[in-house]
């Protein structure tokens, strides 16, 4: 599927990220002062510094392709959820800086899910979803709800084939349109659940100088708004990943949804200039009005030295200029910025530690690349989740994963085997890239380079084991305990994982903690704890 995207949408690969600080950072990153974020739940970093300023990211970790809706005094946002199901978690904020998850909107697997568009038309909410079910041809689907919290409808296939990155807008004619990569548009029926016309060219994007170092042209991620006398079309060009200077934000405007479109004279509005900056490959932006009437831009970027965390969500102020255009004015994003005024400060994030007394599938937990029947593997009991085995190794086991947003953290979990099973704790990117340790009741198993290191097995005669994963700036240490954590044995191998990211393995994913279970038995999972490390 990744190969198909490269051929269809020219996304490509490039050089791996720099090594982390604990190993060997490039001189540019090593000389950069360590950022100081706020401390949130479990020590997780948070943007709000508590003094009227914030430090990006506003949502840390793998939250790419943000799509943002202002609904009265409330803001809602969701992101590409790729292979995770339930997916499309909706997040809520009242100040644009502090965000908490509400619920997942999509439960029916559609394959990998990329850049969606969240919008409201009349009293109904819509999410337009590019997906390729069963690895087949891409199409745009729609789901809808009368309440943002759901329930959300089953997906409706709009049969807009070979397209990604939808952006919804109502024209001056009162009709609804979707813009897609290319940049092309198609009219929708009034209910927004079918097409009412043909896909046609809409805009030929502004072209940057040929000597700029980018991944490819790749016009994508069209997002639209109507402001004053104009429609504004914000587009990403330059490629999503690859060289850090590639991805960028450009804009155009027109008095008609049908054009002609005029390029913004300030293009590009956002672009990483060098690998010395804290945020790489900045792009895919949406404009939004703040609580006090000022304006902001939300987009994604990779963190310098931490591509393993995926693309994270940034917030930058903009200003409207006298000529009716706008400029980004965040400046040096390694420094705090003034928070949007007028909003009510809320809670940021949520605790990842889980005693399994509540169902947190979708919000926290999701199977990687699940089959339609994946949730039949799960049986919830008192403070326990039982997961039936699948496959023969982590690669084909559809591990249960949990996204994180900290540079360094420690995780512990207790796993108890049932029947002829093997289970363990992973850091999982995809079937080609993962590390971890497992056990089968007799000995440990070491997974490194996505392979079983048969020479590296230790005797461990226990069917109930507590495992510990410590990730310090992409250097991973493992411990295991057969006596409920009263004593620990350090695994003899430490693992360096900074290269496990999209530019090496494709897929636009992030490196996530995961729990796997293979074989004919099952694993009982209890007492998952998370702690961010300074």
C-alpha cells in the first residue's frame, strides 16, 4: 500500500533522522537548548506553561493531518488514524492549546485512514475520509452524526476514486464541494452523501523555485475558508516527509469557489528552512478563528531528532494584512508563544496508565492493521483484558498499541499466559520495524530488527511476568520480573530505535508501545503504568 501511494501521489523516501541526544546528535541539535514544556498528567509534556504562554506541540505524538472545526465556543479536531481501529479520535478544546479526547468516530475498518476533513453543515457533523479498503483503490467515504459525540453513521462510499485529502466548502451558489489532492474539486448533493457532478481541475498551485530541496511537488491537503469577500484555499506542497525543508504551506484566494485563484504574494507561508530548527517538514495547515477573534494556523511537523514520534500538531498565530492576505507570525517555534486570548483553559491530554476497569479502546488502545473480526479477540474481565493469540510473531499478530507523545518514558505491564501462547511488550512501527521482548513460560524471546534473535534467550520459568520498557531519547532498556515487580532482571541488550520512522519504512506511522500475543492461547493483561521521564 505504501508503494502504491508513492506511485500515485509521489511521496517517496529520504535520509533517516539524526541520532538522539543520548547517542550522538548533529551539532545543530546538540547546541539547541533543551525545551521546557509544562508537566501534565503522569509527567507528560503539555503545551500550556501556566503563565499565559504555550510551547508547541499542542498535541504531542502521532497526530498528523489535523482537521479543525470551530463550533460556537468549542473546538474539535481529529487526525489521520491509519491502521488503528477504532479510529478518528475526536479531541476537544476551548482555548486551542489544551486538548482532551472525546471519543472515536470510526469503528468499521476501511484499511488505512489518511487526511480527513471534519466539518459541520447545518446541524449535522460530517467527516470525509480517504481510504483504501482491503488494499484496493482509494476512494472518499463520509460519516455523519447529529451530535459530535456520536453515534456516527457507517461509512458511505462517495465513489470519488483515486483521491485523498478531502476539503469541504460551501460555494457562493450554496452548493457543497469537496476539494482533493491535485488540486481538484467535485460538487456534492445537498445532503453531502453523494456526488453531483464530475471531478475537475480547480487550481494550479504556486510553484516554488526548482533549486529548493523538497521531496516532490505533491499538491495535497486542500483546506478552505470564507473570510470577507474571498474564499481562501490553503494547500500543502513539497512532499509530506523526505528532506526537512520540503513540506510547506501555501495559499490562494478567489471571490468564487470556481476560481480563478490568485497566488498569495507571501508564499510559502510556513516552511522549515534548515535542520537546525526544532520542527521539520512543517505543513498541511488549517486556519481557525480564536476565542477572542484573532486568527491561528494549525498544522503538523516532525520533531527534530524524534521522527519516531510521528507528525505532531502545532499552533501558530497569523495576522491578516491590509491587502486581505495573511502571514504566519510565530517566529522561532523553539520559544514559548502567547496563548490565544479569551478561551477557557481546560485539561490537557489524559492518563495513559490503565487498570482496565473501563473500556478505552479507540481513545487509547487500538489494534494495528486489524482484520474485521479483530475485536472478537478481546474479552474484558474485572480489571483485565484478555487477548487471544494471532499469528506466529509480532509481525502478523496485530499487536495492541498505544500512542505516546514524550521523548522519554517508562512503561510497565503484567502479562499472564493462557494455553499455548507467547506474549510480550514491543515498540512497534509496522511489520517491518519493531523491537521487544516476549516469553512463553520457559524462556524469553528477543525481537530486534523485526527478527527473532534466537541466540539471545534467557531462562524465565514463569507464566506471569511483569515487563518494563524504558525509552530514553530513543535508547530502549528492557527489564522483566517473575515476582510481580519485587525484583527485576535487566535484559542484556539495549536497543537504539531512532531510525524507525517513515523515511526508512514508509507508512507515515509512529513508533508505539504494543502488546502482542501469538499462538493458540491468550494473554491476560493487567496494571499498565506509564510515566514520562524528564
